[in-house]
């Protein structure tokens, strides 16, 4: 089968299309023929080498979610799964392939109304956005800032906060055009990447502070955003596409001691599987009804994974890039 591996950490040209033996499902696993493969920010971080200290090695196959048809099941798996269309979490890798393995516990049937491309656009990102807001103890009537809102997690955080009754949903993004697209999805205010208000003619000024910040960016500028939190405000970071924050970033929190600010990281790994799957099923159904957007930037062939990563690195992507074998 065709697969994409990381030949060398670093730039996108370190990705390599290669041929590997077709795998067989072990006990508790299913084999899936993907029709769609999600390209996520974590794939870019792994490929770049940012996460090489977390057990990832060269030769790794990126990709954590696929959607397609179950073609074989391992021992102990209900045989009725064979032939069914599913979304699947493949773990921390193994998705950029023509045949993917997944634990039978980590698959979910696709509603007839949801395409495989939309499924991998929503599958992981929607769950992260949902539980990140919960982790921040967001409540209706509070204001939210989504930092790095043009990716699939950010877009869904914007939409979910708006649907849940946020008093304001501000976003940071790189252009006015992206800002208008985010307004159509529920954003009420647009800021530039540094957090400065981009209010113009006919656009109201953004709030001076926010109850919740959902951060997908990280990087050297993260501490500056503590200054945009209201007293008692909470920042939750769910990604670090710009790399880790400065080693002393906590000093900004200590310096604002009397404002009682909070900072937390969030990974959906801490959420019980049953809860993740329940939310994912609800979101798939909502997307099928047209209530939740699956924003797809582009669909590319699997052998153009390098191009997909180039677009990610260049900041060109609005929504999610999807690969198809």
C-alpha cells in the first residue's frame, strides 16, 4: 500500500511517499480503507521535529484521523462492523495511508448525511473545541477570544461559543478577508495576530477584556494575551503551532496576581472515551443537519501530503486540508 512517512524531521520535503505491506488487524482492531484523511496541526508539529522529545522518530507515519469503510476486523471485534462507513482515530499517527488500522473502541459510524471529508474536518477538532470551552468553565453571557481562529479547531470554537450564548466572540487572524469569513461563522469582532482591534467603519470596537481565551498558537507572544483577560479570566491553550511560549511566561501571570488570572493546557486525551464519542456523535448529527460547519480548505491526493504541509506552514489554510488516497 501507499503511505507517507517522515523521512527526516524539519521542512515539508522531509515527507516521503513509500510502499509498505498492507497491515492486518490485530485483536481489538479494524482495518479501514480511507476515503478521507485529516491533516492537522499536530501532524505539522510532529513533522517539524517540535515533538521529537515525546517519542516520535523519523519513519513515523503522520495522521490521526480517517474516514472510510471497514474492510476487515480483528479477533474479538463484532464482525458486523465490516462494510460499514466509519470515522476513526488512529492514535498519534498511522493515518496517511491507503489502509489504516484503528482500535475498534475508537471508531464511530458515519451518518448517511455526512461525507467522509466533512467527518475528518470535524472529528477531532470539534471535540477539542467543545471540551476546551468546558475546561475554561465558559458560561453563557461571557466573552471569548479565539487566538488562531482560521484553523479547524479555531473555527469550531468560534461557532460553538456563539451557539452557546457568548456575549462576544473575538478572533485573531491574518487578514480582513478571513475576518469576514469568521464573522459569518459567529465572530463578532476581529483582531490582528498581536491582539490589536481591527475595528473599522461599521464595525464595533472589541471588548477591552475577555472572560475566556482559547489559544491554538502558543509561541513567543502568548504572555501578551494575559493582558487581554478580564479579572478572573481563564486562558486555555490547546495547541502550539508557533512553538512553545517563553520559559518565563508564567511571570506575566504572577505580575497580574491581583487579577486572579488562570492558565491551563488542554488535551482531549484526559476526557473519557465515552464522553468524547458522545459529543462527536452529536456534532456529526448537527453537521448533517447543517447546524455545524465543516470548513474544508482543499482536498488533495495522498501523494501531495508535502504540498498540504507547505500550505500549513505558509499559513494559507482556512479550515482543514483533507487528503484522499
